[in-house]
């Protein structure tokens, strides 16, 4: 593992800041001053300013986010964030992607920056499924423009997606929609483009990972099989 990545995984600082520490000669590997580009692993003794650093194991959590929480670590305006729902000693975990303030559902939090990037990078097209509720009756034909890709606010044309109705009546329609990208408020904008306002938006799946057994506001650690599955996406 490259030394800057090793140091970042130990919680020392960001990779860029770790590069600066290395340039300043403050990092040693097995007693020798390190240089940029060097490799380090668990068997090496790595120190920063004479203090030994230890590689930490990554942590992975799933949270059923309620409405009224920001998908960030902190907020300058003092609003509630998803970290308020996690235990105080959970460590330096970060949300993977975002669910907006008024949305709810499945949110992954982890210390693993590489997995987070893999799950959110557009080229990987990780499928995310949502339950959407709109006012009034709709038919499958109503969803055709969304399925085909639709121009939303800002002039962006969305990718093709999967969508089908799971319940409809005179008052409301519930829809499952699966997208492979994650533009800001994308689903709300997609339905706005066909003249429908979203009254409920809940992420229910990432790939095949679901919220089974988690009530609103509850969290749990992901098991090894689930982590391996996410890494395979």
C-alpha cells in the first residue's frame, strides 16, 4: 500500500496532507526516513514525529435515515445530521452519497474511502432503488418519459432507468424506480419534468442490499458478506 494511503487509513490526515508530512521528513518506516511513493503494510513500523501509527480496520454501517437529517458529518447551521443517529464512539465514518433533507431510507456510512468512491462514481452505474409517492392516479404510460431519459431542470438529460407502479388510486401513486446515477435531487426533478410532485422519496435498495429489519433511525454494522457484495458492484 502506498505510504500516503497507509497513513490516511491510520487516521493521520488526508492523503494530500500525509504527502506533506512525508516531504517534511516527519515519517519513518522501520526507523528510516520515508520518501514520497514508498510502500508500507501492516508488518512495517511506521511513525509520525516519533509516534507509531497503526492501520485501522475499515468499518461499514447501514442506516435507515429519517426525514429531517442531513447526509453530512457536520453542519455549520447546527442542523441535525445522520451522525446524530450514530453512537458517539463510532469514529471517522462518512456517508456514501447523499439523501437530501426531505428524503429517507438506505444510507451506507464507512471509513473506506475507496469503496465510497466506487459506489458513487457514475461510470460504475451502481443501481439504487427508490420508493416514490406522487399525488393522484398514474399509469405505466405516465412513466415512459422517465424510463427513456428525460431533460430535467438545468438542461441535463437523465439516463434510461427502470420504473413501475406498485400501487395507485385516486389519491396517490406509489412507484419503484431504479437509477444508476445520482445527480442532486434527480428523482424529484424527473417527476417535476412530467408535472408531478414527489411527496415521499425513500431509498430502499443499493444493488441488492436492503433495509430489512431496520426501522427509521436505526443502524447496524454490515457483515463480511455484505461488504464483499458491495465491493463487487
